C-alpha cells in the first residue's frame, strides 16, 4: 500500500512539475518586444527627431533674421531719438513707468 501511494505521489509531482515548466515557455512571452515593432518604433522616433530638428532650425533662423533686422535699424541716431522721446515721455507722465 505504501509503495502505491509513493508511486502516485511521484507521478503527480512529475506531472505537476512538467505542466508548470511547459506553461513557462519563454518563446511565447507577450511582454517581449517583437523585432518588427522595435524597428517600427525606431523609425517613428527617428522621424520625430528629424522633424523637431528641422522645426528648431527654422525657429532659430527666424530669430536670427529678426535680430539682424533690429540691429540694422538700431543706428546711433535712432538710439539718440529713442532716448529723447523716453525723456519726454517720462516728463509728461510724471516719472511713471510706461
């Protein structure tokens, strides 16, 4: 009787063990990224990076053009005229900040 119980216990243990091992198949892991998905995400990131670089380059060029324009119109005479008008405005407004 004891031999039969031991055999049943061993058989049950091995069946349970092998069923657990089979259920932990590493090839069917859904959390692991697929090769095609990784390449696709990489392409998307590269595309977004390229677009943002282009956008930043355009914004920088626009700011540079504006700065160049302001420097061009800000001659010595213009600065003197602005200074005079600022003094006049301060006098008229009683020293209030404009």
